[in-house]
C-alpha cells in the first residue's frame, strides 16, 4: 500500500524544484500540469472533446493554451466548460498513475489542491512556502508575465497562510539545501509511520 502525499503551493514558491527532491528520495511523482500537457498534446484525450466544444482552440491537432486563454477572456463562462472537459480526464490520468506506480510514497504535485478539494484524496499534504516579497521577486525574474498577470494569478489562489495552516507539512524553500533537508525529513517521517502501521 502506498502513501499519497499532496504537494501544493502558490506560484513561484519552488514547488517543481521541491517535487524533484521527492523523486530523488525514491518517491513517484504525478504532476498535474504535465498531465494537462499530455491531454492537450497530439492524440491526447482532451483534443477531440475540446475540438467539439471549442474548434478554434485546436491548432495542428493539439489544444492551444493560448487560444483557450483568448476564449476565456472573451467569454469567462467558457472556463467552466473547459474545466468540465479537462478535470475528469486529469482525474482518470491520476487514477492510472496511482494504480501503476510501485513506489512506497506517491507525490501528487497539484497547484490548486485545496481549491479543487483534491486534498480529501490524500493521506497528507505538504505545502511549499516563502515570504510574499520573495515569491514576487522569483516570478518577476522569470520574465514570463507582467506584475498585473502575477497579481491576477495570486488572487485566484488560496492565500499562502491558509494553505500552510491546512497542510500537514510546510517546506520553506528559501535555499535548496534547506528545502532538501525538509523533504528528507518529511520522507523519513512518512516511512517511519508506514513501518509502524
């Protein structure tokens, strides 16, 4: 029986880097963003249902995220339709991973874990965290979005303090070494608990 650990955290907190640290400790990783990427790619499970609902979102037999963004800007109610197509497919992808993974700890990297109620399916949740000013600095340094876009994304996410309060573990990602030490500690605690069970 494996242990399901939800890994969450707001934009720019270092979640992807932390997820890889869990992999280095022998955990299996399921990444929600990567799952969506698979579903949107050529012959992905989301392509045909999306073509039916939003033909303009299909570019070269793949779902274009940019096209979807434009559709949502023009018609905010389209988001619900898109989610109704994508969420069940993502859940199915996650279920297949859960069935096939052989590691003792399965890490589920899900940015909106609490917002979507996904924490209910986890044995425990770890949240990555850094102070808000450092978060903003990291995101702005990437050069991929404007300050307004960043604030818009942050506004849609549950406040960091609330995520941390609802999590079983908080991993502070101020430095790589500190983050790695905390990941190793979380893995140690989970494995010790499994051995006692």
